[in-house]
């Protein structure tokens, strides 16, 4: 079945550092891919998405590119801020299925 | 804007007790979902309702029942709570179910349940 694998956390960075959170997926066909973010004490919210190969999703300085050849959707940000501290979830969906989430990666940014 | 509202936010139960988690959305969404979040496990789908009048099992439905009361409301019931059901529960909604859905789910703030 379909699945999503994220890098283990926590990820601890200093402010203005470069961020990469790895995500790979297993799916038949052509899924849509997503990154969701969960700030402390809140529910998840959509950060960005890509619906076909080579698409780049972007939002709030975060980017991720849908790479079908490597079945990956890595999240990147050039300069993180303390306010980016949160849990990040990679997710996918295909026709007729609900969203499948990865286990989440906790990011902690210090000033 | 209320969005997705869950009640209660916190609950402590004893093993064998029953309870219902309530969820309501005011965005006129057709589809609603219940997920549980456990450390190291991410979010796992318990049940979903693709549209009013339908419900389906997700990945981890055992020990739970759901009711889509109307288009706005989707409740999750634990008939006989067990310690393994200690978790944070999230309700979510979307405009439509897949494949026509854009994939954007709107989540409530969560309900933290502890079963002793």
C-alpha cells in the first residue's frame, strides 16, 4: 500500500540556518504530495502541496519539489526562524484514498 | 471564523467507560475525518465520512464508532475505553473527498484523551 517515510527528528537548528527535512513515498501511479505543519497546541495546517511530477510547492519561504524519479518530496527553507519551530508532516493522497501522513519531524529553532 | 470545533479538549476516563468526542465544522464541507496522533506514529485515520450519510473505516477503526449526524457534525464514540486509546484525537474536514479534493484538510485543535 501507499506510505510516507520522513527523516527521524528532532531537528535542532540555530536561527538563519538552512533546513532540509527528507520525505520519500511509496505509491502506485501518481499521488499528490503535501507538507502540513503543526504549531504547539494547534491542529495541523497545510503548508504547501504539489500535484504532479516536477511541480514545486512553496509557502512562507518553504519549498518542496515533487521528484518522481527518486519518489521524494523534501522540505527546504533557506533561513529558519524561531517561529518555524513546529512538527512537520509529509503526506500523500491518490484517487479514492484519504490522506496518508508520515510520522512527523519535530523542528526546534533557537535564537 | 470557527472552522472545525472539537469538544471536549481534555478528558480523563477509566478503563471501560464510554464517551463521545464531538466535532462540528462551519465551512459547508462535504467530507469529515477522525485521526489519532500518537508519539512516533504520526497521524492515523480512524474513520471518515466522504459525504453526509456515509462513513467508512480508516487504518485503525477497532474500538471506535462514528456518526455523521448531519453535514456539519461528525462524532467519534468509544464504547469501552482502553488504555491503548490514550491519544490526541483530531477531527478534520475537506470540501470534497478524493480525487476531486485538492488535498487540503482543515483540522480542529485536538482532544487529548487519557484512559487510566
